[in-house]
């Protein structure tokens, strides 16, 4: 089969011929139809050791590709519920599978937490990469059966290639306990996580959404998703926290989703945190550039919950797919920009500089 492999950091991937993998007893073999490109992929393959030396990449050459979707080609002898022909998204979350948190279904809490086709959070992550060396930039890949999300017929493979970031936003809203009658403040509403959080919050019955961003055109496009329920403010035009309080009669938002990018100044998140109501929740799902100097007495006095959220469970991914199946979540907002596998380098560099923000959907079609 053909696979795009990175041989050296900072250099283009090459399309190589490699063997088609054979699924083990509890694995599935997926023919990849589309693989989404996350905005951060260019940083990962060019600058990652400088940014996050404690989160290692796989040994090179390696097949990257975080968000694959396709059709099940074959299954191992111990796979019971997944069958050839199934349309699926493959969650890249990998863990040891046998520690206490894994046995409890909390795979993202495992010390071996690794995102297949991307990076690991463990110094021993190479052991996971050795077991599952195939990311989504190839024609076939193996994956553990517990990573499979069945996608409905009304979800295209290209749309499914966005499930990683949509699912990540969904988990953040779960942590925020988002629901009907609430007011949300989404900091970084125009980005990939921000737009997804907005659509999911609307689908969850959140009454009002206050959103901030830097690009006026993208802010207008976000507001058009639900003009009667979304209000926006451009960052730099005043205090986010003060604005949120002013729009809620001084109470503040029920929760804040901090969906800023990894290069965003920490002061921006500190400001948005001040827009949450007493007893509210602040969920960081995007990361910021520096350490967060938190006034813990303020947290205590206001009983504010500060929560970090990373990825999502396969069950939560299935819930998102089921929301699409019923029409509760409409993915038609995505502007799909497809590339053949031979153009993978152009796709990665293009995604890093794209002007459509969270509406953009770059995918490689092996």
C-alpha cells in the first residue's frame, strides 16, 4: 500500500510503498477513505521538540495522520461487534489497556496516553507507537476494536475526518455540564474547537453563547449560525470578563470554554475566567502559551471549577456521530478542502495558514 511517511523533522513527507498490516485478534483493519488534518500538524512535524519536549513523537520514519475515517476491511478473530463493510471513524487515543484507569474506561488518564499518528504524552509512548504504527496518511491501518466509532450514512468520510476536534469540544462541554437555559462564554470561538463547541452547545440547548475572537469576518460567520442566541466581541476591544458580566446582568456565564490556541497569550484566558459566575466552570481545551498564574483564593471564594480537558472517549465520539444521525448536529458548516495522498505536504502547510478558521476542513484522501 501507499503511505506518507515523515523521515526527518522539518522535511516534507514522502509517499512510500509499505506492507498492508495484518490485524491482531482484537484489532480491525480499516481502508482509509479520508484523514483530517488538524491545524497543529505543521507545528508537530516541524517544531514539536522545541514546543513540548515531554511529549515525544514516534521514531522516524513514521506514518502520521490523526483523524482517519473509512471502511472496515477485515477484523481479528476476537472482534465481535465490528464487521467488514462498516463505515467508521478511528479514534487515535491509545493506552496500555490494563492499568486501573484503563480498566475503568478512562483511557485518557493512562500514563501511556498516546494519540496515534500524532504524539504521545508518555516517555514510554514508543511502546504504543510500536504496537500501532499506522496513522491515517495511508491506505490501510490497524486499530484496536475499542477505538471504533460507527458513523451514519448522512456523515461523509470527509466530515468524519473532523470528529477528533468535534469530539474534543464535546467532552469539554460535558465537563462544563452544559445544558438548557445556560449562558456559555467561548473564548476563541472562531477556531476549530470554538466553532465545534458553539454548534454542540446549541444542540445541547444552551440558551445564549457569548464568543470572542480576533477575526471580524469569522466572528460574523459564527454569529450567523444562530443570530438570536450568539453574541460576539472582538478580542482587544475591551475586557472579555467585564463584557460577559455586562451581558448577564452582572452574574457571569455559567461556564467558560477556553478554546484558544497553544500560542495564545495567557492574559487572554485570565481575562475570560473573570467572566464566569459564582460556582461556574472554566474548561481549558486549547492550551495557552505560558503557565497560568491563578488566584486560588478567588477560586475558593467564588467556588469556581478550573478543569483541563484532553480528547474524548470512544463512547463520546459515538454520541456525536449519533447526534449527526438524528440531525441534532449539522456538519454542513464545514468547508471541505480535499487533497490526494500525493499532495499531503501541501495540505498540511495549507491548513496551517487557512483563513476559514474553524469552518475549514482539510482532508487527505488516500
